[in-house]
């Protein structure tokens, strides 16, 4: 399976996390990050490998 966490997607996630932090003064949970990425990718279900990459960001 091709890893869909492209550089653009990674930057989009980082921007979203920064915006989240500005609004709530805390970082989103891993689950909230995963949901954000899944919404961007529509019907793609993240693999365990994808989730580990998000967690390490």
C-alpha cells in the first residue's frame, strides 16, 4: 500500500495543529489528528503505519 502522507498533507496537518493550539491553548489529541487527516483523504482509512507517522509529528 502506498503511504498517502505526502509532504503537502503533513504541512496541512501541522498548520491545522497550530491553528487548533491558537484557539484552545492546547494540542489536539492523536484521535483528533487522525480524524482531520481522514477527512482530508475522504474515504481512505489510515493504516497503523500512517497513524504512527502522525503521532511522531
